[in-house]
C-alpha cells in the first residue's frame, strides 16, 4: 500500500453503541503524528467498530457497521489463500490479531462484491457485518487459576485457516478480513439457525427439505474439496437467511485438516514428541566390524514431509460422530458425513432427535430411529453407519432432484 490509513471522520448513529469510522489514505506522512491511531482492517478499506455484548460459547460476537470508502485503493495479492500460515502467533489469543496482521489472514479482493449495502452515499457504502473477537475467561478452581486461552487460540486459528483457504461460496459465510487488535470480520446473516427453521410450524415441505439438503451438501463438499472438515456441524451452526432461505455454514473453530494426524483433546501438543535414541554406528575400519563386500550405491528414498498433529474435539451432541466421541477418529470428513446424516433425520422429522451418549459412542441407534423417514430414509442409514463399515461420503453428485418422488441414488460409498 502506497500510503498509511488514518481516521477521516467518526460519526455517531441513532442506534445504541453503533458508530461509523471513515478512513482515508494519508497523503502526507506527517499526518500520522497528528491523528490518533485506531485499529483498522489490513485486508481492505473497511473499518468495523465493535461493542462488547455477552459472550456466546467461547467467542464474542459483535454487530457493527462497515464502511467502504470508494476513493481509497489497495493492491491485493493475487492469490492470498495459502494452505499453511506464514507466521506462528503466540499462545495469547489477543495476540492473534495484533499488528502486523499477517497477509495470510487477508480477505479476498473485493470482499463485499456479493453483499448488499444497507445504505449508500455519494462516496461510500455501508454494510452490516459481524466482528468476532477472542473472549478469554479465567476461573479459580480448587485454588488454581484455569483459563480457556489455549482453546480460544486453537479455535480462532482453525477458523482463520478455513476462511483464508476456502474460496468464496454461496453457502459459506463470507470472510471480510481482520481488524488489528480486535478480531475477524464476517458477513452479517439476516436470519435464524436451521434449528429455528426446523421447529417452525407448519412443518417444512418436501421441496424445502430437499433444497436445504442440496445447499448443505454443496457447502460441505466445497469445504471438503480443500482438505478441511467442519468439525462441529449441527442445527445451531447453520444459518438460514430470511429473504431467500439460503444456507450459510458458520463456526469452523473445530475444523481440522484431512491430512493431519488426530490427537486426543487431553494430549499436550506443546511438548515435542519423543524421538528414538539414534545409535552411533561403529567406525568402518574398526576391528570389531567384519568387512562387507562392495555394493553399488542405491539412493535413499526421499523423506516424506511430517504430517501435522491436530487435536480433534467432539462437537455438539447428538451430531458428533461416535468415533470422535471415542477418540478414535481417522477421517474427519467422514465424521462430518455422520453429522450431516443426523441433520437430515431432524429435517425429515422437522424435530430435534437425540441418542443416549453411551449408545452413540458404540455406533448404536435407538430402535425405530430411522422409521418413518419419507425423504432421506435410505440415505440417512448410509450416513449413520460405522466409519469403517461403509459410511457414505459427501459428494456433490448426491444432490437430489426435487421433481423425483424418491430421489435416492446409489452413488459409490
């Protein structure tokens, strides 16, 4: 960027705890000493100012107003989405978004291109958005201070990896960049959770159930095509817009890479793995070593890159896969398929279902659990099998035709 960004104007709005920050490109370097420094987005010309509402789970989510200044230009890297992070942040969650924000956390070029502005003027457009920031909690338990800082850091890094690796998709919430010293900026979804939609009455029509199935399948297979899982797929982590009933996948804090080795949540990954003691071979001219005949030189096989070890955490019951609950997961994308199958049961019944924890850990379903499913019956049975006994994978070709009375094809497992 040719020049620094500075605050041009701050305007209070009529809504409580909402205000607008307008940025402009600094023409003279001396202005930086005259204008107070404020956090700004390093990935685009939008600035989000946030409030501190009650925490939700382990994150703090804030509604804000985002301003896009048309007269300020930024040169973006053509392909900022790299599979691996370019820097290692400290363990403190607040330092994830500290200056300088790494370029791997940048938003794609023109991040608001598919978003409708909530207001516009002669020189700017306003967009609603979400600011998601770390929320660290410390408690004293039995005289010892306990903190969720490590888990918060892990979740934010996992979510940032998804948003900066996966390309834009209609059924995944849009990533708009990061605000220094604050958090990440996400698309504001005007709607409710899929759980809110499922429990509405009258019940969903068959056509709407299949539409939601196809949208969920599209979003998940797009995510899986980049070698990443969701990790916590449930009715509460899927949003549905009010205007067009568009599915939006959210909350990727439990996402893991398909190429990783999965460890238990109780394992301490900060400790280096124990390496076997290498024995020093005796000297070739030692009198204790018998001379061997000459053998032609054979090149050693190329060293394989070490696979990353990630902790895989159980998601929301009853959507979490049994192998994850047992700490035996080998394929995170197959675990997403199990969660997808439970969601289909809820969609088909238009109600929430449950499985006893001790039965679910053993891959057991309640008696009659799949009885009476009119739309997804056969498919749910295939998604809810044991992962090593033919569980159906999520593939885009499994989209269902709304016009077909019983649209269950027999795609390869």
